[in-house]
C-alpha cells in the first residue's frame, strides 16, 4: 500500500464568509529577503471548505490541504482556533 504524503496545515484569519460552505482565509507569513536581508511579510488567500458554516469573518482558523473540491477550493477547515469578539 502506498503511504499518503503529509498534508499541509495553515493558520489564518477568515476575511470573507459570504459564500455558503466556503470561507476565504488570509494567511500571513514572514520571510527574509535573499538579497537585501530584510524581514518581509507575505500574504496569501485560500478558499477553504467549511461544511457546517461554523466560522465567520474575523475568526482565526486552521485549514488543511486536500483534494480539489472546486475550481478554487483545495483546502478544508479543520478547527476554529479563536472566535472573533
């Protein structure tokens, strides 16, 4: 039997909850520039599948990479880490 590859996990903030069962999650990361040696902040947006519509805008969530669910969705919501106040 072939061993499945490790799945990627990301933690980010929900910026849009307007679609049914879909959340747009903003993930920020810091990295050092290779030439100028400055610390930079990078941002990425991921469309994540939220089956039970439990997350809302402002929540911090954990997402996991999965098979393609639609044209843009390749991530699924694992848990809500912090609820927005």
